[in-house]
C-alpha cells in the first residue's frame, strides 16, 4: 500500500531485461541447498522446539519433527562422534564450525539464539544417539517444564540425572583475531541477525490481534532496543547496514517492509546529521508507520487489481487507525514522533496525498515516506512485480518536489548510489556481479565495488569499477541492472555470501 501513488496499480509496462544467458546459473531453491550437511541439524532442531512450543507433547504434529531429529542426530553422531551446537555473537556453530546460513535463515538463527538465551545456556552437546522417547523426555525438561525449572542450573542438574546423552553449555566468549575480510563478514552476519530480530518482533506484534498492554509494552521495548542496535551498526559501517535492506519478502511483506523502512530511514537520517536520539525516534516511527494497516482486510491489501473508491477509502483510513494504536500509550517524545510520522507518511510535500492538511509534513515523516516508497517499489506486490533499484529511484526522482522532498530525495539517492548495495548488475565485459559497496561521492555512486558471480552463481572476486587502464579508460562499466529472481537468485543471499571489502 505504501507505493499507492507512483504508479497506479496495473499500469506498468513490462521492464526490458538484459539477457545473461551465457552465465551458467542454476535456478535452485536456496533454502533446500542450505539444509544440506550441517544446516540439516539446525533445521531439525528448530522444527522440533518450535513445534513443541505450539503443541502438547502427545500431539501428532510432533511425531515427524521428533523422528527427523532422531535421524539427524544419529547420522551426525555416527559421522562425527558427537554434536556440539553452540551460539556465539549471533552466530551458530556445529562442532566448532560456523554454520553458513542463507539470508532467509537468519530468523531461524535468531529464534534458536533466543531459545538458548531464555534458558541461560549457550548451547548443548549430544554425545550419543537418542531415541524418540529420549527426545520427548528432553522436551519435557527444555520446553514443557515450568519456567523456574528451565533455568541453566536446574536444567543442568536434571539433565545429568536423566541419563540422556545431552548436556547444556554456558555461553561462549567473544572470538578475536579476525582479519579485515573476516571482520566484514562477521559484521554483515550480525547486521542480518539484528534485522531478522526486528522482523520477528514486529511480526509477533502484528500476530496479536488484541495484545494486552503488558504484551505490547514488552514487544515495543524489545523493538526499541533492536532499533538502537541497528543505529549502532549504521554509525559503525553504513554500507554493511544498507545491505540488509536487500532482504525482500512478498509473502511476509508487512514485517519486512517495516524493518526495511527503518533501515533506509535511519541511513538517510544519519546522512543529514540527525543525532543518535533523533535516529532512535526516526527508527521507531519508521517501524510503526504502517501499523494502521492491521485494520485493513487482507483481501484489500492483497488485491491484484485496482482498488475501487470504497476500498480506497478504507485504505486511506490507516494513518488514523495507526494513531489510535498509540493513544493508550504514555505520550513521550518518541511516541509523539511515531504518531506524527504515522499520520503524515502519505502526505506529499506538494500538498497531495492523505490526510489533507494545510501544514507541510514533518521532517521525520518526509524521511519515512521516501524510505517506505522505495522499499515498496523494489518488492514484489500482488498487483505488480518489483522494480529494479535504479528503476525505483528513477520513478521517485520524477516526483521530486511534488510527492517527495527534493533535497532529502537527492541525499537518499547519493546514499544508496545509482546502483544500491545488493543490486545485480551486468558489466561491459559481459561479467555479472552484485554491488557490495557504493553510494557516497558522485563517482562512487556510478562506479561501485562489485563481487563477480562465478558459473555457479556465487559471488567471488571483487572489482572496483573506478579502476582504469594505462590510457585512462575504465576497465569495466555497468551496462544495466538485472533481476536476480529471474535467475533463481536472491539479492540478500548474494550479498551475504559476498567477500568483505
């Protein structure tokens, strides 16, 4: 709904795509390949405890997750002698080897780390096979026992007395000594992890149709802390930070859109010099800007064709519904910032949009509007396919001064670059790569650093497009952007796999 103005639903013509037929890419399921090997244990464990948290111990729904866990444990123990599954700094390690996860699996990692954190444990060791009844006994201790018996000391004692080949471990310390490339990859992983945490928390808030005051306060506080963590990442490394907004989900649109809008808004706010406390207000306003859409029927939000006048009127009420969501809160500066941004984010600087008021939209609202529309345009929606990043920026620049603040939009384009981090591009040499560093000054905005894709579709060598030959000619130039989905690729996965720069 955030891109309702440019352009109208169903009015777009298909975008011309440049062929990359000579690149031997395989259109495969990233999630399927990621589950092979060590990741199979991650998914077996995740499905086991997530299902147990929903269903009773004797429910049929647990039969398959238990059996799958038994089989994966037996296979891993037979191959490696034991299983050491440990969390550290937002990453997971199986037998001391860090799991390489896809961008979509960062939510699985977050939920697993949170499971450990709630119990005061850093992980566990399994040093023998375990049968179905043993797994049920394990679940009784880890999931179904009262909260006071799910603390580390109590768990440790009961597991030792149980005779099960399973013991819990304390949290690992922080690893040091990483070289620069490793540090970039670690930072990128932590950024994706923090982003996923925000998605999960906001999704949880949306899932509660009528959350209690205590539940909403709890989730809002955790969201605020996560936004603070994102701001710290942005201030440390804005290029790594911007990369996480390449995660897209048409199916789980609302929580991903909230998180992406926050990331993009914080990046823009940082560029114009907002203080850290102002960035916190901006980030929270961005997360909650579309919370009023909770009141709009899904049939309208997901409608593939144009909205009729009655449906449009319902949609245009969502800023007011969003304000109502916060009227029971104690009014603080942050809450007031959220209320103003929620009310204003569809109001245009030229006087259009909705709701109509004589005053101009606030600064935070104008920032949120730019971030929200850009993310909406670059995400698949039921009524249209996603625009490529450079196409989306072009559409928005055409509305500078009418829909968008022209100064803020110019800063936004300079921040992202003409080819934002995560964009798949074809080069004049015929090579294809993913942008891993760009934006900033004019030359860098047009000539980013690119990780070239190999025949297997995975990023490898990085090249800097400002490099020239002896005669002053550029070695490589971007011919145009490509659509990763057309080749079975995901921009966020390409970026998370790319080497550090």
